[in-house]
């Protein structure tokens, strides 16, 4: 009997070990797109919807044209940049001479964190390195061309990462440009038809591993990849490490800019191109990135008010994007002195004020069967499901002047309730039979309106509350965007150690 019990105990022990191994062994992703694309997108990204992008670098010093100042001045020779340099700087002045003028003396990461928190965003993506190659952290792989060696004499990335994590509930992410306009190793690889990878091995990949291990970003937002394929960049090897073994392996998300063959085709989420907003649903999580200053991602000293999104326009962009299942990344450009321009701060705080009232129609939502109303064309829809119940949100760009609004898409049931988010009580409505309702809007004093822009009707208990989509709802022409493979071979400028 004792032998039988001992055998049973051994069998149970082995069974427990097998079950424990099956449960505790995490998925290992292979360095190929089929495997990497199968990784589920961490829920926090889809739930959070809104991020803030921050473009900051040496280009913030001339503060003219755009963040592409160096290339457009030196190689494209745009006349207005040529005139700007002739009128304001000596003939011998080089782009590197701007770096010591990047003082960041008013850089206050705690204030930045306060503005970010007030915006209602779920995450921030900070530019660690743009195409100019200057790193906003003391990189071991960017000697004398980083924020600690020249310019601010500070670890700009580290200071913001610490402030965001200490003072906000935002996720911290980093943007990194894979290429650099004038790095000799990149230019040599390019001249070799990208059959050599000296720049990737000496610069791109060491920087990416350094950034992830040191700052633990939960978004790695890649760019500057378009001249070569993902094989040249060793992208899949890096992402496999990111998903399998990095310190952020369980929560990190990446975009789709990992080679000139990957945009709108591979990656955790797709942003395809700047200002990407599809006209129909996309069969993959996507992101629209836009900049509050329509003409530049970096700070421009000559920005005028007409160049800046109004809060109404910005909220419209947010609503349109979320209704189509996307996330939105909203960019600001600080000054070289470290200030967030007041108009950008105002827009972010206004957005946060609107989201504080209407966030339930944005965060943790999904697309509804109709993304826009079939009668009230400017009305957009989102939906949120909890358990078996789905609440549909009809988002109105303006408050109707007629005292009522007819919506063609909702079908009422006996248990339907209509209310205004942020306002007490239910509204009366009339069902229009098989489709549509007319909602009676009570006279609400301006002082009691829940918000100043875009109003949200909460529709509960609809007969057609469940989201139902077929293949016809999705774009059939979506394909990988073919990015530029050729780039003008630039002249290598004198690069002085400063």
C-alpha cells in the first residue's frame, strides 16, 4: 500500500511540475515578422488612446523652418534658410555651432510633467535622438554630440523620465531615429548599397539597447528607417529581444517604422506616415501623429496663431481618430531654453479639461458598427462594453440650435436611455421606428453646460448596441507604404568636436 501511495505522490508531483512549467513558461518570440506580429498588443496602449509627442533638439536653437533645418539648409539649400543664415550668422558658422547655444536653462521636468498630466494623455513619447544625431541623453555612442557633453550639460531624457514616473500616471516612451543625415558610417553603408552594416552595429543598435536598458521606455517609437530594409537595420533581432528579454518585455509597444518595407505592414501598432488618418477602418491597431503647430514638429520662433490648431480642431481630430479605432499622438515643440510655449500648454490643458468630462467616450472604447451617423453626418460614434452591456456614445461637434437632434444610426429598445455626459438626468427621445431617434435637448444655461466644446450623448440599452462589422467595413487597398529608397548623397560637413 505504501508503495502505491508513493507512486501516486510521484505521479502527482510530476503532473504539478508539468502544469507549472506550462503555465510559467512565457512565449518566446522569434526574430521574424510572423512571430513578432503575433504578439498581443498590451492593453494599456489601446485603452489609453492619447499620447503627447515632444520634439526637442539642437534644431530648437535656430527655431526656424522645421526640425529638418540642417538638411534643408545644407543639402536642399532652401532659399529662406540660406537667407536666414546669411542675415544672422557668420559665413563660417556650422550647424554644430548651434549646440553650445542649446542651454535648456528653463527646463523644468516637474512642470512638464504637470502639463502632461493635465492633458489627459496616457503616455508621452520624447525624442531621444532626431536625424541630426544629437542625443538628448549622455550616450556612450555619441561622443561630444550629446546633451551632457555640449549644450544643456544635462541628461534631458533621464530627468523627464524621473519626473513623469514620480508625478504622473503616464507611460514613458522614447522616439529614436535609426539613421543620421551626416554620420560617416551611415554614408559609407549607403554608398555600399547597404551591403555593409557598420553604422547599425556601431551606432543604431547600441543606442537602442542603451536607451531601453537605462530608461525602460514602454514605447519605442522608431523613425528614420526609410532608406533601407529591416534586414539592414537588424530590426527583428532587436524587437525579439525587446519582447523576450528586455526590462520592459511585458508592457512595451513599438510602431511600424523598422525598414522601408514595414510601414503599414509590421509592428505593434501602425502609424504608416505622419498625419496618417484613414478614411475607413484599418484591420490593425493604428496611430495618427499630428503636431499642434501645423508647419513643424520642432519649435519655430516665427509661429503665428493661424498655424496652430484651435482646441475645437484638436478635439475634432481626437474624436475622428478614436471613432475609427486609432490612437492619437499630439506633438509639441519646446524652445531651446526648455519652455513649453504657452499656446501649446493651453491646448494641452484645454484638451485635458474636455477629457475630464468626456473621457468615458474616449478611454477604453472601441469602434461601433457606425463610426459616423447616417443622418447627422458630423456626429461620430464610439462604444464601450462592460459585461454584456455596450454603451454607445454619439459625439456632437456643436450644440444644436434647434432644441433637438435626429440620429439615424441608433435603434431604440424599450430600455434605452439617453443622457448628456457630465449632466444629470435622462433626455426624452422619440424612436423613428426601425432606425433612428430624435433626442429632445432641454434648455441648459451656459453656466451648467458640462463643457465648452464637443458634447457627448450617452446611449444605453440600444437594440443595436452590439458592434457588428463585416469585411466591407475595412479598407481593401491597405498595403505596406513603399518608403524612399534613394536619398541625395549629402556632402559631409565639417564635424568639429565641441
